[in-house]
């Protein structure tokens, strides 16, 4: 075999191998995943003795599943649902410190993205049906609600496994939560 053709053949074989990995990850099908991350809470209201302020972060987690519609080889369109625990953060209510706020709940998203080889970028829009518990010096309380949720992410596809990095935004009755996570998903 001519040694000048060998590098060209190896490059061609590698190109087709990566193309197959990328397309395999874009096929339609169900997927399940999990992620760990950091939830950053930012809330401030009132002044003086009436001031309520939570500006803290904690470790959060999520488990999720979805269905990729697989309409086009390099386009991701999916429906995704999951459960999130956004950790427990500390804050001040007036002069009382050490109050704790915990938020958790269910998400439902529509996801759209595109793949460039094994790398993909995506955005998602949906809702977060949340519950929150607050422990204060005055007693305990809980609230719940449903608010819009948004996210951006990137993934690296390795066959049926995708490594994901995401940023999600929530506004729970004026409590802003930013959630940064890394995780993985498996497509069946």
C-alpha cells in the first residue's frame, strides 16, 4: 500500500466514525439522566427590621427523563421532565440570622438544539412546579407554585451516553435561583 494514501484513509475513517457517534445520539428515543450542581439563591425585600435577605448557594441535584423526537439527524427536539432538589440556603429575616429556605419540585421542558459532530448545544423552556420550606426563628412555613423555567446547555455525545453541562433559571415568587449543573444521560 502506498504510504501517502494511509493518512488520508485514516482521516476518512475517523470522520465517518465521529459522524456515526453524533447521529446515533440524535436518534429518536427515550433517555434518562441525572446531574449535580450548585443552586444560587438571590432574594432581598424590605428595609431595616423588616428586611428579608437570602443570598447563598448550596448543592442541588436533579433526575430527568425525556423523549428525543429525532426529526432531523443534527437537530434535537425533545420533551423532558424531571425532579429537582435545589438545596437549602441560609438567610436573614430582620435581625434574625440562620433562617433556612429549601426548594424542590418537578420540571417540564420543551428542548431544542443542534449537534456539531459529537458536541451539541441546546436551550429549553418550560415550567417548574415547586414547593419550598422555610425554617425561621418565628416558626416554619411552606409555599408552592408554578413558574416559568429556562435553560441553556451543552452536551458531548458518546454513542448512547451524553455528558451535559447546563444553566437553568427559576423565579419562584420573586426569589431568583440560578442552577449550574453537570451530569449524564443515557438514550435507549
